[in-house]
């Protein structure tokens, strides 16, 4: 489930992609914290990425320009096991893969 407070940034991402058609492929990366098993986290991160892809498509971005990929817990921002670190590791990031 996408939190309501995320809509502002997701709307900005959609608006940016609509304004810059030269961005041909954007990877939507889903990430989790280190709690739970690796397989479960990988599936969760994939669903997280796919939820954002769906949101962007519903807001006018062509599906062919988006790729959702879950990374599970394999790419933490912070390698500590604190509540704050885990919170920051549960995220979605965007990476431009192809541009004219």
C-alpha cells in the first residue's frame, strides 16, 4: 500500500516523466529492511516496486518506460540494525536506465 504522504513525490515523478519523453526507461527499485527471510523480503520489495509502477501508469506514464525491480534487503542505505536505519532502508528509488 502506498502511503498518502508519498503521493506528492510520486506525482512529481510522473509529471517529470511526462515532461521529459527523452527518459526512455526508468527502473523503479523496491527495497526492504533486514527483518524477515530473504525470499519474503525479495517478494515484498518486488510488490513495492510494482505498486509504484502501477501508480505512475495510472498518472499518465507509459508502461513501456517503466521497469519495477525488487532488491529485498540486499542494498541497504544504512547497515545498522536500529529502528531508524530499518525505516530508511524500506524505500523506493528511481534509476534512469535509458535516455535519448
